[in-house]
C-alpha cells in the first residue's frame, strides 16, 4: 500500500515538473501494482473502490501520455513548409539576416512600406512577407530589438493580440498573460533560487475561489475576519495609528468546522495573494535552511502584498518552547517565526500594504505564549447549530437529486454534535446508496456496462438514515469543554 502511494506521488511530481517519460513509467507501474492488489481482495465494496482508483489513475495516465505525444510532435522537424495545418502560412528557410514572417492577420492589417534591402526568393513571391523586415527595421531604435515577434513564438494567440503591436495592449486584452508574464516577480538574488521556486510553486496561490456563500453559518467569525482583514484593505486611511490592522488572527476549534475554508474565503474576498503554509513547507533536513524558509516566506509575502499567510495546524510549528523534548532546530524555527511575525515593519510591507497572518489550530493550549500574543485576534469556530447544519446540507446537496420524501430539517436535527466535515461525509455516503444497491452482486464487466441513468437516482430519506448509522460524529463533549475553557481564558472576540 505504501509503495503504491509513494509511486503515485512520484508519478504526479514528475508530471508537474514536465518529465512526462518518467511519469508514464511510474503510472504504468502503479496500474500494474493496483491490478495485482485487486486480485487478492475478497470484499466486493473494497474491490470496487480500488477499481475506481485504478480508473482515475488510468485517466491521469492518458492525459500525461497525450501531453507527451503533443510535446514530441513539437520536437520534430522544426522547419515544416506549412505551420498550423491547411491554410497556414509558409515558413521560409531560417536566415539570420531575415526576420520570420508574421501571422496571416499581421500581413493583412499592417500597412508598412516594403523593405529597401534585397530579400529571399521565397519572400519575393509573397510581397506581404517583406513587411516584417521593414517593420522590425523601423523598430531598430527600440530596446527590444533582436527579439523574435511574439506571433512566431505562439501562433495560437487570438486575433486581437496579433492585431496589437504594443505589449501593454496585449496585457489588457488577455489578463492570463499578464499574470504569467508581466506580473512583478520576486527577486531571488541573495536567496537560494531553489527555495524561492519551491515556495512559489507550492505556496503561492492566487484566488482560491472560495466565497462566503460556500461556508454555512459562522456569521460571527465572518464578521470578525472581515473587520480584521477585509476592511483594512477597503479603508486603509482609517486603519492607521492606534487603529492599525491586527498582526494576526488565530482560528481555534474542533477539526472539520471550516477553519481552512474561512482562510481561503478571506483571500478570495480580499483578492490577496494566498500563502498556504504547513509544517512540511518550512521543514528541511539541512541545518539552518528551515529558518531561511521562514524568513523568505515573509519577504515574499511583503513583496506580493497585500497577501495572506495562512499557517494551518500552527501548533505543529510553534508549540510551547522550553519543554524537555524540544529540539534545538525546532526552537530556532520558532524564534525566527516569532521575529518575522513581529518584524520591524509590523504587519505591513514596505509600501504600507497589508500582510495578514492567519493561523488555525485544533490544540490552542499547546501554542507558545509569545505566539499567542502576536495572534491578537483569537476566534472560536464552533460546531454548526441546527440552522448551520441545514444550510450546510443545502450547500452539499445542491447538485444532487433528492426524493420527495426527504425532509432536510429532520436530517439536520438528527446530526446534533456533527462537525461540518461529518455532515459532508453523511451527504456523500447517502448519495452513493442507490449506486451500491444497483451494483450489488454484479461482475465488474456488468458494472462497466451500466448506463448512467440507472446509477444516478434521487437520494431518499432511507439513504440518509442508513448513512447516519455509518458516519458518527468525530468531536466529543469533553473536547468541546476544553475549547470553551481555553476561549474563556485566552479568547479575543
């Protein structure tokens, strides 16, 4: 089992890095391992789950294989007579003294005099092909001389982009290229380039696409987060001096109550750059590198400000110092984190833009006292009430067909003490009940030939009752009492 999981991770990692050949080898090995594993499973439900996993991985394998084939096609003969299939323009033989021709759109739209210098015979046959020579020569005084025209690098760009000669106009018409090309880039000089690239690849996330409407209830938590994070961005002139923004906000509560989703919703509603940090992100086997990662994280957060640094399970990074089992390296990382959170610039970047630290923990009593002081707002995220459970049921089941006998209010009442994650699991389990009944006793071949209409049946009340028997609540009354006592002592609403 562990070997399968590790091979899947390696396959996906190589695919993300663009090493498709190695990724395909790993995917093939994983599919063979899963097939052997399925052959030894007796339980039909468990075997069905493994078949589903294998099918999903097979789809990933096909996607990577398609990308590999496409890449190999581009690596073939670099000078074909026609580019882009039927109707494409002819690419002349490369000559260092002759600019490549533009796309057909540029040939039609540009009104430039012919170049005075002699051209190749292929260009003489096509008068329009001489235009880029003169056009580019006329730009000889521009600092961008020597660059190939953008159209020759990416002929798939739309007509609006090819029509515009200025790069700024392209950016206005295509915001995606703005994010990838023209957006300010963090200067990695003075830092290990690999560390910077790792943080940008694994942490930097723009627009997590989670909105307040995706989170049921928690109105008080939303209000406090808006006041702490959103309003300082909307009214920067008000939040100055004594009313400066909070340095940090800590969300405390049982597992599965929506702390991570709240953090992503904050980043979405604010439009800030979102740094999603965990203990593995800031951990390195090399001495002193973890502290560098912490410092680099906050340097990048100030550079990309306004930004939100969300540290999930912060108790695993910054637990109480001075204990017997504390390692020296762990203490240095905690100290660096505390210094960076306090910082000489406070909670803002050099130009005054906000850098907000959001933290979430299930064990607030293990936090270091100094960290608790820096997390000035400590918000309790409780279990959902009856109203919240009903809202969450509606959110989870908005894409699922329900039978007429389903009474969501009754289902919500029967889930007292369930967390948001527990309620989601109940909905997921109930939505699969009709499929389980339909495939019971069938062979894999018969299951594969079943039409979708026979599987996608409405969820009835009995399905919810059966799911409630299988999914129990994950938070005990003793846990709730501990959170309540801690909030009474250290809470900051």
